[in-house]
């Protein structure tokens, strides 16, 4: 099947035109990245965005894989000498993998089956005779096949073997399989039961000890929870439609008479379904629903990850960062405006005899290092440490005290990346540095941490790990290129995600920068070892040089478009610098004058936007947030309290919110709005500030039920703001089991 046919199918399914598909596929095949295509090739693609470009890529990959399988099947059947024009047509026009595999099933090399053994005994003619369902005495016909040599000792043996052959024919019939498959999709239920003796060990799966619901109506999070129960050998799972409906389908298709032969065919249909087809289609349904559940869970993770990556940066500030602790004290580091570690120490604000000493040290460091903000990790002792810092009366009011999401900081501190930069420092120092840098620029710091450890996913350990990594890498790449990267200060890890670079070129850029000093222009980047023209084309527009020779180097204008800006400046008799800084010059530009065959209004409009605000950061401005001062632990909560909080995780069944008590509360999907909510992500986002009402408290099990009904998300709170709050130290993620158990605890209330 030609690629042109693929383009038609993709265009139709994605509601775009074939030229757009052709352009995207061509660019992808040439090695262009999705960020580059969507940002710098708008004329070619008709201004498709990143999501649309990714959809085209996914579809062409799927269709090419389908075509590859199609060609393999054709070659396989041809090699058997069984390929007919009719078969070629069926294979050529099969639209899905399952349809292809159904056609191929009778020709697929298989192990020795009961039907194979029956054929070896010479029973296929009897099977065909029965399958034709003519009038006969089946016992008499079967007796003709009795043979001691063939181990057929009776007519019953002969009929049994013949039915085995018919059962295989039924199972391998593409039309029958398609009908049963559709029945599964319409009517199959998923049933789970607890395995004998696993009641106590599997307590966390108690809701599913006796569970049944329509398969396709089962939410992805529940399906993954049930499957986890099966993998942990607590639950057994069975997926099937009503058996009588399945048997009726097969009987209606294969039984066309009412005699003793058709009775044998009917028995064979029942055997075929129960012994072969039901198990086979159940496996398909397991795989299909798992893929769908994975896709939804991965998308939830990706959405949350994007919000976290694009969280508001505090910016280049001198920061005092504190990794809090009780017994071992709080590790403190001072960072300059570029995030460089200046000094580190330990303070003991929670020991009565060391409070004065700690007080004086914090004040001295704030003065010595000209501190502009204090970042405190939100893990163990976080709120207590925050309370202490705020109690220091002499602390300048200009210094903001901010609680920071430290989820994943411990992963970073023990990583090769941290050891490489701070080989002589303790892991607690590295963790404190990560907390401070995360406040200054969340994106630049989070790229150093395995995304799965950041704690904004749902069942991330149960989904396809390859697909999860691929999706999260795409999200990180998208975010990095959306924001842009200062090439003279960026870490190797951050540069890795720049369009067209990768790990090797990122490493080479940092080494070249260290040996030769900062880059003075984008053109200098071509001097980096192994930096070819293609890689430079893909990367250059996303790399920034703040104080370069050419003022355009600090913008997102691609070097290939510099000539356009130069012409604009020449036509206005001004410099490029004046064009970028003086609005009156830009007002005089008529974009139509600069339209060419290759450059259209989409690119020209982007150029004008960049000239207006060169290198602008698309992230929201940072706001400072404080929790309610009267609430520090779960025992302080009361039903009915209205509290400010930060959304830390969004799942298919609700959202988790940090209200400053070391335990995130759950806002079930039913409590997100006064109207029905099908997707919590449409109501709340990770990092969003919300006002919540406490509806239920279980101190013993540390569970908090919250509601934001009648509380408008992003409503002004009585205190200033901060957006970087997440799960607690020592608990880098909210596990799938925690989700299930919290949901179970609230089940009756939110039913």
C-alpha cells in the first residue's frame, strides 16, 4: 500500500489536509524534531501545533508497522504455496492488526494441536462430511474411520477427533472471530475474585475481592488496580461476555441444518469457543484495555508533568535553601543568583538550647550572601522549620520565605549528575541545593531527575515503561524548547533536551564552553565538535545568548530569518537594536512586503512578536503562597474548615491537594464541581492554587477528604502565594495503592 494512501487516511482521521500530512512526514523523515517543525516550519505544515504534528507521527508509525506486518504475512503464505488472488485482496484491504492476524491464523505455523493429531489419524474427511451437515447416520460414517493402527478405537473416538478439527476451523474463521470480538466489546464483563488464603495479605485490594462490571466501562485507574492485584497474586481476573450469546453467534453462523451431523457441529462450536476462541479473544481484550488504560494513565502523568515543568520560576535571586529535619538538623546552603553553591552548614531550629544560635546564623548568612529568598523543602519538619524562620523578628520583610516541592530531590542527590557536580559534598547538601535551584527555575532543575520519581503520576509503575519514558521525554523536550535555553549557563542535562542536540552534543557544548569561554554568537555554536548544519538548524532557534554580538541571538528568531530582520531595519534606516527596543519603528513595518515563496505571514508574525519581547519567558509570573498559619498537622484540622492549598497531583478520580499538614488531601472527582466532571484535568491543574473545604478527617489512617465545590479555583486567598508544593520527603510519589486505598475510604461518602 502506497504512502500516499496513508496520507489520505491520516488526513481524514485527524481532520487536516493531505499536503499538511505530506509535509510533516517529509520533515520527520529528514530528522526534524516536533518542536522545530511546529515552531519554524509553519508555512509548510499549515501552522500545525505540536500535538497535531505528534499525532501525524504516531499515525504514520502505526500504518507503516501495519504495512510491514502485511508484507510479512503475504511472504509467509506465498512461501507455503497457498496464496490466492482472493487471499491477497483480503490481506491488502485489512485495516487493523487484528483483522490481519485473523486472516493469517489458519496459515500461521503452530504447535501440535488436538486437530493436528486428529488429522494424523486420517479424520479430516469425516470432519468435512460432518461440517457439510448432510443427512446421514453419523455413527455409521464414523465407524468407517475406526483403525487400531491410527489409535481410533471406536466411532466415539472418530467423532471426537472430527470435532477437534471442526473446532479449529471455527476458531480460525476470520468472520466468526470478528463477531465474537465485537460481542466482547459490547458485552464483556471483568470479574475479579480474591485467591483463597490471600484475604489478609491482599487487604489493600479488598474492594475487588468480589468485583464485576462492564469491561469497557471500567475506568483506567480501576483496571490498573485490579491488574496489579492479579500480578501480586491476590486476585484472579476473568473477562468474558455472556456465554450463551457467544455460542448463539457461532451456532447461527456454522449450524445450517437440524440433523445428527449438525448436532456434532454444534458441539464443536461450543468446544471451539470454550477451549480456544474465548481464551484468545480474552487475551486480546486484556491487551487492548491495558493499552487504553496505559494511554490514559500516561496522558495524566504527561499533563501533570507539563504543568510542573512549566511552573513559575522565581528567577535569578540569591537564595538560602533549607532541607529540613528534626533529629539531624536542617542542612542549609547559600546559592548566588546563578545557582552556584557558595557555602553550606547545619542549623538546629528544633532544639531548644540551639534556637538563639540558629537565629543568629540565619541572619548572618542572609546579610553575608545578600539573600533575597529562603526556600524550605516541604518534607519532614518543613512546616515547623518554616514557622521558625518566620518567627525571626529581625529577618528583613523583603526576604520571601517559600515552601518548595522537594519530591525527587533525594533521587537527584544520590544521582551521578549530583555526584559529578558536588563530588565532595554530602547528599543532604546536594538535596538542599536542588531545593533552592528548583525555586529559582523548576524546569532547569527537574530535567536532572527521573520523571517517574517526581510524584505526579498515576500507576506509573504498572504502565508500559517504554511508552511512559517516550511520552515524558517528549513532554520535557516540549517544555524546554517552549521556554528556550541560555546556552552559556545551561547544564548538560538541560541542553540534552534542546531540539536536535541529544546527550553527546550537549556534553560537547558544555566542554567547549568551559575551554573557550562563553559563546559570543549563535554562529560560534557551529564550532562545537560534531555540531553539523542539520543539528544547528534544529537547535539554534531554541538556544539563547543574552549578551551576544547580534541582539537577535537573545530571541527566538531563527538565524535563517536574520536576513529578514536585517532588511526590515535597512528599510527603516535603523539598527536591529533600535528595531527591537523602539516600538515606533516596528509600527511602520508592513509584513506583506516581506512575504516570499518560503516565508509567509505565520513566520513574519512570530518574528514581530519576538522583536516586541525578545526571548520572553512563556511561564507565568511567580507568586508567593503561604499555608494557613493555624494548621500544621492533621490534628489541627476540623470538618468545615476552608483552607488555601496547592494541587499536587491530578488523577482520573480526583485531585490531591497539599494544605500544609504533611499529608495531601483527596478531592474526589465528585467534589471538584457542582456539575458533572468527566476529566478532573479540565477543572484543576498541578501547581494550581485552590481554596478547599475539609469534609472528612481520619487521623488514625492519615486520610483527609476535601471539596472545592462552591470554592472558585484560583480565588484570591488571604495570604500571598507559591506554586511549588508536592508530596513529602521520603515519599517521592503517591503510589497507586495509596490512590486505591484513599478512594476506597471515601467510596461511601462520594458514591
